[in-house]
């Protein structure tokens, strides 16, 4: 946290542009300094954690020959200034600006910069992706249970439903009627998404927020929108858990590429192993680390180690059978919410591995 006097510096005179820049600063909780002119700005110029100069005063500030500083942002109203206008880029060069933003398109990105200026950049959280080796393997249940367990242990957790045909993870959490942002609301997202704004807009259960689908007709999200949402989720969370479809679309590929660990959930059955082999072939090229979770029971006595060997994957763990789990889910019980049973126990062990600095996935 910077000292009290080191506040973001916003150099602007146009009332409309000033209102926009101050509103965005307020959204990030930033108390900004607004000088009257370059002379008033000079004492704060170098020490300010962020400097934003409005296009309306950019020539004046460039002429003042203030000391060079990194990270300078030139802000323009796109209703008045066209991005192709060569004057903008000439002034940006004279000013020494590293970024040129056009508002309102870049509002979320600028809020992010304000947030970093007042609280410092936050290290990105860990990402765990979960995919089923066959239909009904239990990937959605494991994803939800892992997120619930992490939130119960005090981690800021985001659960992301990247499977448009999965029925909605908000149903597993009992939050299908809760107001908040869903994937279809992000379809038109371009560029960065503000991490705090995304976390605040999602349905929430304590430390857990969920990005899921609604029950509408939108079943795909552009890769760019998915990437922006996933980046914001990672930056606003200690742990992000992503439930993936077995056939990865562009959005799922982005999630796989962002994941520190991908878990392939495979029932202990011969046909499930054969199906999981095909899923593994599809996701493996995009994974930093892929491991399998074997789910019991094993009707024919198939050993977990043999199944992992057949898939040529490391074994992340064995999820013991939980006979009453299916009926509990039908009653609306949240997976692992009680903290008891094989599923909750497995999630605790997996979370301990994720948070162990010497563990296979490193610390959350």
C-alpha cells in the first residue's frame, strides 16, 4: 500500500472526461489527486503510483517537459477522439505515454490499473481444471466440492462452469435463483475485465463465487471473452476451479491453458478407461499438468494404479464410493458442504497438496 500522499494523479480539465476518470477511480476505491495544471502536477508526477492524462490537456502536459515516468496513461473519449487519429499517437509519443485508452471501451481495464495503484498488483491464484473421462463421471460434483472445501478453509474461491451442456453448477450450489452475472452476460466482453467488478457481480456463497450458465439459448462464449473472464477470476481469487466439457471448445481450451493442474475423473471401469483415453488425447496438448482421479467403486476389481498406467497419467488420487451421495444431490444438498464423507475427505487432501509449497502443484 503506497503512503497516503502517493495517490493516483489524474490530469484532466474537460468536465465530462473528468467525471468519467474520477468515477472509475472511485469504483476502484482510489482517492485521486487532480492538479490544476502541469505546475501543480510536478510535485506528484514521479511519486504517484499511477498517472492518467486526459487528451484535452495532453499537449499542454507534453509541452511542459515533465520528467519521464513509466506507466503513463493517455485517456481519450472515443466519442470525440477516433483511435485512428494520428494526432493521438503523436501526442502520446511526445508525452511519453505507455498506454492509450479510449473510453468507455477500456473502462474495465482502467479500473484494474487504479486498483493496482492503490493496493498493489495481486499475485494470480491457482487454477484447477476438472474434466470427466466419460459422461456422468462426476467432474461437476468434484469441481463443486473442491471449490466448497477451499472456501470453507478461507480461500477466496471462484467456481467456473465451462460446460454449456452440463446443466449449470449454480444448481449444485442451490443458487440458480440468485441474481448475478452469468456467461451470456459476458458474450460481448472485449479486452480486460476488472477482477473486483467480476467477483462482486457473480452469485456468491461466502468466500465462493460462481460463474455459470443461465437456462437460455446462449451455449458458446467467444474465446476472447472467456480469456478475459478467466484472467479476471484468477486475479481476484486464491483458487479458481473450472469444470470443463469432455469435448473442449475454444473457451475450454483457454481454461486448460490457464490451469496449473487438470484432473481427469475416471470411474474404475474398463469402458470408462477407454473413453477417458480419448478425452486425454484431446486435452493433453493444452495442459501444463494432467493427472487422473479414479472414482470407485470398481465393479470388476480394476485397480486404480493399473487404470492410471493404461492412461499413461499420474494418479492424483482415488475417490472412494459414497453410496448416499446421489440421493443427497437430488435433495439439493451441496457437495462436500457438511465436510464429512469420502468426497469431502478427498477434497481436503487435494487442497492440502495444492497448498503445500513442496507438493506437486505448489502453493495456492
